[in-house]
C-alpha cells in the first residue's frame, strides 16, 4: 500500500519521536537499562577475547546476504534502509580486507522470493565495491527468501573450497542482513539448518527491524550471533563486530598451509629485458587495462599477479605479503583489556594519556602494563583500531 | 592413577554439594520453606508471605499475580512446608485447576519440589500426592478405554462395576465385570498406595502393575492423600462433588488456580437448560422405568417393598454424617430434606413414575408457547400447583428419589438416563431455592425468530450458592489468578470474607510489556466498537489499517481479538472488499478461529508452524473463545496482541439481564460496573496471553478509545496498569507504529540471566539484604 515513490516525501512520512532518544530517565528502567547493557556488551567484546588463547579462524570465507525486499525502502535509516546498508557494506568490505588479508568475501542479494549472486567469493575488494555501488539503484520489491539465499551461499562456499583444495579449517561464514520480518521459502528451512550445521557453516544475522524466530534458531544452531540494530550507529557497530575473525571450531585440526611470499619486481622501461605482460588475474576479469611491467611472481610457478593477496590460478598457492600477515597477527595476541576503576576512586592527574582530554566519564581505564590512564572513548579506540597501547609503545622506545 | 581418581571423586562430591547449596531454603515469617530453584523472584517471596498469613489466620484469600512469575511453585512450596511444620493444622492440600494439561504441570512442579525435599532432608518421602481426572483419562480396561467420548466410558464402566452387576456375576459367572475393579475391591482397599507423586500416567502404570483400577484407586486414595490435584468441577459441581469430594477433611487448604472465571463455573454448574429434545428423551426414560417396574413387580416384588421401607426411614444416615461434620454439604441436597422422610405421594415406584409423568407433561405444556416468559421460582411453583396439583415438597425429593429408584431397578447404563436425571435435578433446585434463580422460557432463538426451538433456561444468578459449601467447610480457600482485578468484586459476588486480598506486580529488569491504547486513526476518526459506530466504514478501515501497519513491524505472530464472532465476520468481509486483507497477506498469513473446535485447532497448528518458519502469521480470534482462555502464545507465537474493541458480553440476553438485576438488588453492584468488570477481565485475559514470563516480551494494543477512560483503565490488573503511561493513552496508528518499532528493537537486544540478577531475580544473599526486603514489601498491594 505504501509502495508509491511519492510517499518518499519527508512530510508524508511517519512521525519521528526524536525527543524520545533524549528522554530524561526519571521513571522508566527501559532506556537506561538497555543502554547500560549495550555499553557492557561493547566492553565485553574485547574483554572476552583477552581470556586465554582462543584459536581463531584466520582464513575466512564469508558470504554476505543483503535483503533487498520491499521492507528495505523503509526510511527509518537515512535516506532509506537499502542505501544506508550498502554504504555501510562498502566500509565493511574495506575494513574486512584490511583486517583479514588472507580471506575472501562474496555478496548475495535476495528479493522477490529469489536470490541473486552479486559477486562470487573473491579476495579483491575492488570488484565488490563496484558491485555494491551499482546495487544502490536497484529497486526493492517483494519478499526475501532466506532459504534460497542460504542455498546459493552454501553452493558458493562448498564449490570454492572444493575446487581450490582449501584445508578443512578455513572458516565458512554467512552474514545475513535481514530487514524483512517474513521469508518466503520453497521448502522447510529447518532441513537447511541441519545441512549448514553438518557443513560447519556459521550463520550470523543482523536484523534491521525486530527479532524473528527463525533467525534466532538459525544462528543458535550454527553458532553465529544474532543482533538487531537500534539505529544507524549501532548498525555500524554490529557490522564491525564481524570484521574480527571468529574463534575456530575446536574440532578442526591444526595443519600447516603453504604460502608464498612473492617479491615485487619493479622493471623500468629502460630495462631492455622487461616486457609488458598480463597478470593472471586478468584471465577472468576483462575490465581493466591488461599489460603491465612489474608485478608479483609466484615463487612456485612464476605466474604473475599485480595485486596481493591472491590465490595462484596455476598452482593454487596462497600468495601474501609479509605486512598482510603481520596485520592479522594482532587477532591472535590481542591487547589485554584495561582495568576499569570508578572515577571517584582514581587518584592522579585527570587527563587521558591518549587524547589529553579531561577525564569526565564515570570510570577510567588503566593499562595493566604501563599503568597509563585512558578515557572510555580512547579505550575503545585503542582496542578496536590501534591494537597496541600507546603508553607501552612510548616506554618501549625510551627504554 | 588412584590419586587422580580420588581427586576426581572429590571434585564430583564438591559439585554435588554445590548444587545442593545453590537451591534455596527460605525463612518465611518463621517458617522454613524449601524452594527447588536457585533463584527466586521478589514477588514470589512476597506472595509466600501473604499466603502464610492467610494460612495462619485460617481464612480465605484472594491473590493476584501475573502469569509466568511462578505462582504454582510458590503456592506448592509454601503449603507443603506448612503441612510439614504443622501437620495437625493443615492436613491436606486440594489444588483445583482447569484443564488436564494444567493439572499435569502442577504435578510436575510438585515432583521437583519433593525431589528437592528428599535430597535435602535425606529422609524418605512420606507424602502422597496424586492427580485425579475422569474415567476417560484413567481407564486401563482394554475395551472401555478404547471408547472415544467421556460419557460412553462412564456408562460402560458403570455397566461393569455397578454393585448389582457384580452380585449377578457371583451367581452367573458369564456376566462380564471389570477385572481391574474386582482386583482393586478385593485387595486395593486394604493396602495403602505407597507415598510418592502420581500424575495420571503414573497412576495408570501403577494400576497396570498391580492389576487395580486406577480411577477407583485414585478416588479412594484422595481421602488419605496429602495433596490432591484435580479439576474445579470435582468441588463445585454438586453432582460430582457429592461422589468424589464429600469426605475430604475439614482441615484442608483449597486452592483455585486461574480462578478469574470462577463465578461463571459456579453458575454453570447450577444451571439447567431444558429443550424439547430433553423432554422427548425423558419421555422414553420414563417409559423404560415403567416397564422395568412392572417386570420387577412380577418377579421380585420384595425388592420394591424393601425400598419403600427404606424411604420411610428417610435419609437419616446422610443427615447424621453431615451433622458430625463428615460430609461436604451438597447444594442439591438441602439440609431440611435430610431430616424428613420421603413424602408418601412418591414413595412407591409406580406413584413416583406417575408423578414424573405429570411433571413432564406440565413442562411440555410450558414449552408450547409463542412468547418469552420469565418468572421466579415461587411463581413457577404456584403455577404448577394450580395446573397439575404438584406440591413443593415431593418436587424437592425428586433427585434423591430417582437415584434410589435407579439403584433399586438395577439399571446398568446410567448414561442413558441423563435426561430424566437432569429433570429431577431441576425439580429439586426449583423447589429448594426461592432466591437466586430465574426461569426463562424462550420459544425461539433471537437470531432465528421463525424457527421454533423452545428452551427453558433455569439459570442460576448467584455464584455463591454453588461455592458456599466449599467456603463453609474448608478452613482456607485461596483464589488466585493472573487477572483478578478489581480485587474487591470477587468477595462480593462469591459472598465470602477474605482475610487477605493482595495484588502483586512483576518486577522487571527491562520493561518487557508495552500496553498501548489506540484511540484514533491517522484521519483522526475515533476507533471504537461502540454499537452505534461499529458499522461505520471509517472505523472498520482504521481497524484494518492498524492491523496492516502492525503486520509490517511485528515479527512472527500477532494475535488479534474481536468482541464476537459476528463482529469478526463483518469486519473481515469488509476488509476483503477494501483490499486490506490482500495487503496484510503480503506480510503475514491469516488464520481465523471458528466455532468449530476441530477447525480452530487446525488453524492454530498452522499458525504456529508459520510463526516457527519465519513466514509470520496473524490469528484472528474472539474474546471469550477457546483461544482467549486456554492457549498460551509464548515468545514468538505472540509478539503482539491487538484487542479490537471492548469485549462486552451480549447485553440483550435475557439471562444476563436477569443476572444483572439480581446483582443490583442483592449485592448493590451497579449493572454498568459489572459489565465493565466482566469486559475488562476478558480483555486482560486476552492481552495476557502474550506475556508468559520475564524473558518473554510483547506489545499489548487496546484498539478502542474507551480504554483510555479511567473507569476502564482502572479495572486492568495492576501489573499492566503500571506500564500504561499518560503518553500511551490516546494514540493514532502512526504513533503506535513508532512506539512499537522502538519497543521491539529495544527488546531484541541480547538479554541474559545475569542482567536480571539482583533486580528481578534473587539469590539467597540478595534476598536477605535489608533494602531488598523493604522493596519486597512494596510489591504486594493490599486492596
């Protein structure tokens, strides 16, 4: 009934009770308690990682399923759910490859009871970003189909892993961004959940509207997480949770993987021996200009690639550069959680070591190693982004 | 190896000990109460305190506590503790529930409690607790239990176990009897059933093992059992109570759970409806009786003479028993007639049959009318005296006399004689009570004035008649439910004086219920099911839009209640024409409750499947229907309940009008007050279907502007009222959608048990802290 594009006018939309967010909390426990729980969860995120050496699945294969059904036109995210989601996804894809350099991602959309593969599993962010940009203009119609899209994702994951002879311990994941409250399935989805379970595929769901039972079951059975967004910033936060590699399932055995570290060979035009050549990755993508001079050469078969990380098309060797590996290193040895003390009990100079701002929040955070003090925001920033304590860095250098 | 094993064992012992310590032992006002869970809700503690006070005072209580907060276990653990501490003060707990599944649930809770007791005290359990249900649920006879209807099972059972059948069996072994009953009768009465907890299946197993009839075993065992769990009817329906519960000890505690409808149960158990079909069947009954009598007269005249002399003696035995406080009194068998002999005019069998014939003819004549007649019992008696010279006195003995006759004539299949039994009950009641009953004869139904279908309603208007013996006999009667508001009305209509009247709220770590009153559509047209506007096009459209908008934002299941079947049919038809249904179906599937029970249970099953599979569904049902009373919509089965309109009872019914008049004259309850009370308790029942515990959550939408008025709002249970802020009173559909969306997102955030701890879930240490005890004191509100 509200499908007409005319309805998109601001003044025709629903009321937004924006003042509710700012509501002073004198009576209700609702606002305060939920926010408190959320804050605790935020802290817990890295607190839990700090305990013990959890084995993490570093080689990830992730399919993201984006709901593009009618409900994505809802305007509770700006300018609508679809645009907002796609924008955040772009950010997510960049972050994902930044933090998981030896992983792959693929994108699936579902609408009108069908599922459509936007991009295949691949390790190159450019292709995904281009596909996401293009998807903004698509229309949202009909109902989504959870069953069909999961099915497409399963086939994609299984095929890739078999054809590339991946070791068994690579983590297989599906992330569903689910806006609709209904799904139109051709068969019983609980059978599919059993299959997912057998294949050890972890499914996580981010709901855009409310908690749907089938998603709760789906995530619980497959060991994923299920969250529902509160607003746009919360959405981003939830999405970023999936940037971190998940703990590896305990049953997967340890095995060594062969990796190649190709040197970047720079050939200058002046060099007479150098001939422009095609990169192997151009075999299937014809879009970009082909001939280049230098590149990375596979140490095993001498195939040439222009970008890393990549799977060698010829010999199947994983090619990475040393900095890539180093970047995923911090997941294995995360920075230990800072100690939280209430502000009243803290004695000492009241400014944050990192941002030099005054400490005003109700609690302060102390690094256990260097005993430097930080505010909440910096604490989160250090643990989420920097992964190393600036205080400790300083003392390391001076000593 | 051995040290390792030792260590392991130590660890094991430690774990077991730890488990034991975790469960709670509470000190409730000086009474040691074992509580078989690790944590306790504050309101449970408060509930137990109030309950203890009621038992101490040996009085009756009315307690309201929301569903899902562990009423049953609180009741059981406190009363069992009380029984153990003061075995002479309280000898028995009689727990009445409504349905068989509910009975089973109670027994399971009890089992948990008893396991905990044995683990703690390490003494052998000496408690006997059992559930009792009808023969249909307990029979293990291979042929009888295969029958499908309760009546058939009862009849068949009777034809195998009646005393004269068994006497015949002695002389003629080919006469079939039930071997399970024979075995029980021979051995079972001497050997007490070993202590323990028996649900229906346990009883059957036990019966099979021993070869005893579980039904009669249970009926016999309730006399010395410590705890009995059974249905309301075993206490309230005079016909059954007389058989089953007559000899229950006076020092019992009686609990009526889910008792918000108890007045209607009482009234139903005392009312009689007589149609032309009943009379026809009664006619055949009388003829059978007559034939049997003449046959017996030829063969065995002595038997009839013997009966005659017994009747001259009167019902002295029963009288003696009641005076010495052995029996629960029966409202169908009033005290006066016990002191007298059966009057001469109906003492011989032929005279009695002749008497019944006359009475029957009179009733037939009364049903042959063309206009509605309403009269009181004395008027009826006067009329019957004038027309067919039937006196009041013999009428009063009718039920007793018939019973004696059926016994004497050795008629096996009692089920066939239900019609004449009904008539005889009617005769006794009409001549015994001059107040509290009314007789309404309607020649046709209101809806079909052209089809003659005369009915004589002999309707009880005073629920206190049926429940009076219960209040009179037992020292403590507890009436409890999730929705008993306003609390003061129950003592008034049931005519008793409670010592405690309290309502408890739900302590919550997060506000998991969201009651909203929607009064207007987006076009500002008021939404109401008021009679004058219910056909209004705009109102129906707004109701449709509300459902459509909600179907887009609420996940999984929505349950919508209408005020009546006709209203639902009209609205759904009109939505179909307006295309609203089609739009809703894009979001969710639609299922409809109908008056057919099989169809409804099918719809319900499919509804749950759709919720489970993520398709989402809407169930359209009717307040006061099957769905609104007995079915729980936990978690995703009901994320929102929409109550379309205020569910007033059909006010044009003559029976209701008579009852309202009676309430006004006798109890000074204004008609409007009672109607609103009745409507609001049903509305509360409906919306309460969605919240079945503290981890559950749901929207409660009252779609009628009249709910915003103080007189309606004030009659909602306290635990709903608390969350009804001024901001959620007269909303438009748009505002409702915004609030609903916000609420559902908040509730979808992860919620663990730790978040509840200390707020709405307490450990023993937390419970003992000073300020928590103060907080608990505020939970109970004395009405």
